[in-house]
C-alpha cells in the first residue's frame, strides 16, 4: 500500500479559531483523517508545512509511521521544530494511524497495546465566553452541569493576557472561581486555567486565595519554557499544577519531569507530534508519578478521536478536554460523531480512529480570516 495524496481542509466554525484537517489517500482505496492544532492567525502557516511535507509522503508505505515522522524531523525540519511544524506532522501522523487501523480492521488503541478502560472521562471547555460578571459565569457553569458534565475548565482572569496585573484583576479572578464553585456545588470538579500569562507572584497569590474552592487543578501558572520558574511556583502552590500544552515532543517534557515542575501534564495530540509521541510522553510521565490529561483545543471529531485512542492505553490517564463550542460543527461534518454521556465518552471497536468526515460538509465551512485582534493595546 502506498500514499497517493495528502490534502488539507481548513474549516471556519464561526467562533474560537479555524480548524485544520488532513486527509491521506492510498492506492488501495483506504484513507485516513488527522487534525492539526491551530491558533488564530496561525493556520495557513500550518497548511504550508503540510503541502511541503506531502512531497515526501506520496509513494511511501503509510504503515511506516515512525520512520516517516522521524525522517520528517531529522531531514525535513533539520531538527528545528516549532509549533507550526509540529502541528502539521501531528495531523499527518494521526491520518497514517487511521489508515493502519482500517487496514488491520482494528481501532488504533488495540494496535497500541489495548485499552486500559472502556470509557474516557472528559471536562467541558469553551462554555464561559461572554460572561461579564461572576454571577453570569456561575449561570453558564450550571448549564454545563445540567448537560451532564462532571468537570469543567475555565480561565478566571479578566482582560488581555499580561504578565503583571493589579490587585483588581487578581480579586476578579478569585471571585470568578468561587462563583463557579458556589454555582455547581461540591461534587463537580472545577479546573482553573491560567494560560501561562502571569508572573509567578500573581499566579501563586491567586492559587493560595482559591484553595477553599477546592480546584481539581491549577493549569499553567507561568510560562512552560521557564521550567525553573514553574518548579518554584509549584513548590508554593498547594493545588495540583498542570503544564504541557505549549511543549512539543518528549524532549521538551524531559526537564519538566526531572525538575518536578508539574503534578499533571497536558500535551496535545494535535501539536505534540501525534499519537505515538503522546503515548511515549505519557510513559515517561508514569515513571515520575505524573498524571496525563491531554489538552484538546481541537474539534470534537478527529482531534478528539486521536486523543481518545491515545488516552485509552495510558495507565496514568486522568481526564481530557472537550470543547462544547465546537460541538455543533462536529455534528455537521462528521459521520456518527462522538457523544458525551454523564461526562464520559465510550470507546468503540470501529477500525482506525473511529470517525470519518464528510468532505462535502467540510466544503460548506470554507476558510475565513477572523477579525483582526488588538495587539499590545
């Protein structure tokens, strides 16, 4: 079996960001889907990498996944990665696994060693936009509980992302956390996200102030690249600390483990290098007693499917992410999309990644640039 074509589709969901899907076809009629992580204004750069990489994929055996991805890193990228490259190779790698699973007649998780669980716990994200006060945030949180979610994540810090903030910003962040806790009760897990935005002194102060709200975790208190600063902050924070969505490949995570800089990591299958890379990072984490909760700021279709397949085989898996604001689009473009019931998604025995996309439906949501954002104001 040989690769005959590599195509990409950028889809505009009307909110959040554009989504990027990869389709790989073969000479035996099998095709596979993958998804690349994107950011606002950083999507066309990713497709440029896919186009360049496709020259080296056509005519190759899709089952030689490790050889293809390692060769792409060593020879195509000259061992100079970067987010846009890792997003492109992640989507391609997932599509190759999808083909291999379909050829074998098995779900990918069976090819990776078999599932450790029958269902994957998810938390809701993408639900808090537009809340103008702590009380409005609380009402939006209640709506997620009514939908059956048992965990939800949100960023409580108002305003633009800035390293240094005043006490008003700190106080609003604290009030937002307690508003959500009061709204959802004690049994629902609330996951607090800092987005790497704050200096350690602010992150630590907020973390200490919200301890009585019993957050499930405190995500990315400081820049992940500054591992010593992250480790120092973690020593002063008494809530489990998460990092990893902005780290790529096992090499970026090595120092986090060796420095005991996080209790939980959240690598993203759509930017970390793909399914096998995510699995290997999880295996490294296990040796350091670090749990894995994959980040998944991607669609509720292919990116979620790849996350589920990898999560199924991790002994140290904790929970993963589900973006409710992409759910309607997922239902429109996918054949038999995943369903969340009581905060869980059940695994299936469908070969490959377990999901397929409708190309005609994808064409109904063509690329659009989002409005220009305020930079530095």
